C-alpha cells in the first residue's frame, strides 16, 4: 500500500485489485494480480475528501464508492466512480437517498446497492448504465450498521452488523432479489453477531 490506512474498501477488475480511501486518506491504489509488486497511486476520491466506511460496488469496467465518513460534514452521500481501464480521479455521479456511513455494498450486472448503515434499514439502488441519484429499493429486516455485503447472481446478501451506536449486534443474514425492487427476507443466521466493518465476499 502507498499510504498506511484503516477502514479502506476494495474492488477488483479482472487483472487488478484496488484499495480505496480510508481514515484521512483520499487515495485510490491498485496492484496487479499477475505478478508481485507494490501498489501504486492511481487517483483520488472526489474533491480530495477522505472517505472511510464506504460501500463499494463494481460493474465490469467501473468501480463505485458510495457514502461513508469524511470531510467537514461528517457522513457523505456521494456516489463516486472511476474506470478500471486508466488511472484517474473518481467523479461524482449522483447521491444516495441520505448521508450515512457503514453501509453494506453489493452489485448485480446492472446496478449497485448500498444497504443499511448509520441506524437505518434502507436499501439504496443506483444504475450502472446512467449516472444519477440512488432510489429507495426496499428495506432490510433489521438495522445493520457495518454489515457484510455479498453479491450472487440474482441476489444480494447482508449479514451481521450493529445498531447506530455499535452497542447491539445482529446475527441476521438478509437476502433480497435484484430483478425487482423488494424488501429483504431473513434467510438464516451467522454463527455469532458481528459488529461494524464485517467483511463480505462476491460470487
């Protein structure tokens, strides 16, 4: 990593990994999968504003970073994107429905999702095809601040997380479909409740 950072987020293209933002960090860093080597600084987040606790998503060609904590206003609602094909700064392409941090990210082939965060259960949805603001696509079954977002064909999963103060944690696994807007359903439990910044995976 070029800059030591905590509370970063990650995405990947077919041949590179990316480390995004972090506490008091604006950098977008990338490193190749094919060979060993250090990460390089490939750009900055919007307005040189640090962003931690964000919710990432990705299309085939573009990475998205949404919400988080940073700047003078505290939490932010910006939807940012940057291309995998070339180095460069992220651009502001829209807003989430509210300014929150600790959301869970996820994506389908056509849309990105930012779920929960900051003491709410709202599922935000935004298009990859057209820049614009997110819409309210449904609700999680529980408040999940910093839960794990996982993407699978046709569905997004959100598991674990805590309440707005981080005092209470949930072990719920929520699942919602990407074909139509709808509320999530409770489909199971993780082995133990997990608080904020729980890690997720993509399938």
